[in-house]
């Protein structure tokens, strides 16, 4: 069964997004929806077809199945982000900070979680483990320059070079 997540628009000036369709690999997979009128993202839940629990030892990383296959419109991608409550309360965050699902990926989506807490965490079937949003993808060309780019400002330095206050 194909279902759609409808992206809401608050102003007439916003170009409406095409629908994001998805397929549930199992009837137990949780439906996708935006929780509130102002929600930028929708939650992604764990799909655990066996036993219903996945233990994640401290410091370990694991791929959590979702049971979802997206049909992402061309010119868009889906971005996975950590859920703030899951990160703060359980110490579970995304391995790669942000997961990117391209429009030509049509397999089951997995969420790569990292347990940064000091104790084992359990993920259960249906638990909301990440949030996702569909975004427009720019089409651009990449060129190699023969010369190193010149500075555009007086800035110098890298990490932390602009200060903390």
C-alpha cells in the first residue's frame, strides 16, 4: 500500500512540495505523519519484526530497520535527523549526524544509531527514533580549479576561529 505524507504550506508564496509517498513492508510499521501544523519533520519509528527489542550497548553503533521504502520525488531528498528527546534522554543519536536518502534509493530505510550514553539502551518496536524531512536538492556542477581560491574576507583560521562569545 502506498501512502503519502502531505507537506503543509503556511503562505501562498511558498512553492508547494510534491507528495512524499512511502510503502510499508509490514502492516505493523507505524504510519508517517507530521505531529503538528507547524512541524517541519515527521517521526520515523523502529520496525523490529522479531522479539520487539534491540539492545544497543554503550559506545556501540547499530542499524535499526524502519520497514519503510520511500518514493522520493525527483529533485528532492529525505534528510534524517536525531530526535532531541531520544538524544537527551537515552543518549542515542545518529551515527552520521544527518542521514541523506537520495531520490534514486528505493530500498528499506535504516537508521544508524550510536549509543553515546554510559549504559545499554533498548530500542523497541514502534519507538520513534529519528525525524525526517523532505528537502529540495540542488542540481549543480563541480569543477576543479587550477588555482587555490583567494580569501573573500579578512577571516583567518578554521575550527573555533571566530570565538565562542
